C-alpha cells in the first residue's frame, strides 16, 4: 500500500492531553516544540492518519482526524 502524505501546508488542530494549538503538516514533521516525546507522539499520530486515509474503504479515505495514545500521551489531530 502506498501511503498518501499530506501536503506540507495542510493545517491541523493538535490536542495533546489538555493543550491545543494549530500546526501544519510540515511543522509537525519537523517538531512542534521542545519536548521530544510530544514531537514523537504528534508525528506518530500524523503517520497514523495518513495511513488511515490511504486505505481502500470510503470511510478510511474520508477520515479527517484521529485520536489515540502515542508515546504515553493522548493526542488528537483534526484537519482544518
């Protein structure tokens, strides 16, 4: 399966535990802050959303967000 990556300029609302902010796919890939664990968790969430959207089902391809636990942190990504 080929994973369809988001454009660098795709915007997201990011929620990590009780903190929320806005970032682009490029910012998430390069790191959104000084804590490497937060960066890793957010990057894994982005990868998971891209993987989901690359699926064969209509519901998969229409996914606009994802929530889960990565690196022990609760992360939610929503496309804007």
